[in-house]
């Protein structure tokens, strides 16, 4: 594996998300949904995301899959990891993103991080301390 790709996969692995935070939460986030996707080309797939999180000792299992988005989550549902396809397909599917805030303030309790076409959402209400948030910073 190329060193740059490995570093990016590790960065994705450091990014965590929550299974409880679904695309439908964008409508409940107080109108703070993002319209533009933060990537122009899908570079990573589900296997890349699982490998990166495994390197951080986080096991992910499938939650849902469509032609444009695959969603993974961890055993305790503290995090959701969404792997997005090509931007045009994602937008045609009607995706509306959550606000890009890393400090647990999205919808009052979520932290959202992107690396390329992979989004991780952490449910801060389900963690006992700030260690999860610190890992994604």
C-alpha cells in the first residue's frame, strides 16, 4: 500500500461516527445541513474504511447499502461510517449532509468528520468521556 494512502486510511480510521445519526437527521439539525459534498471523486470503498478503522481497533459491520452510499457502524452504535460513491449519484439519491462540526454540536450531540468520500459521525451522547472526540481530532 502506498504511504500516502496508508496515512489517509489511518486518518479515516481516527474519524469516528454513530449508527444513530442517519441521513434523516439532516432535516432535524436545525437547518444546518450542508448542500455541497466535500469531495469531487470517490477514492475509497467499504474495504478501505473497514481496514482503516480496524487499524484503530474499531470493528465495523454493515448497516445499509444503496447504489450511492454504504453505511457501517460499530457494535455499540457509537459511530456511523458512510462511504459515498460518485458525487453525482449521491446527489441524485437526494442526500442532504449534516453540518460539518467536530465538537458534538450537530443536532445537539453529534460530531461529523469527512476524509475524502468517507464520513464519520460520532454520537457524543453514547460515550462516557471525550476520548472518542479526541481520537478524531
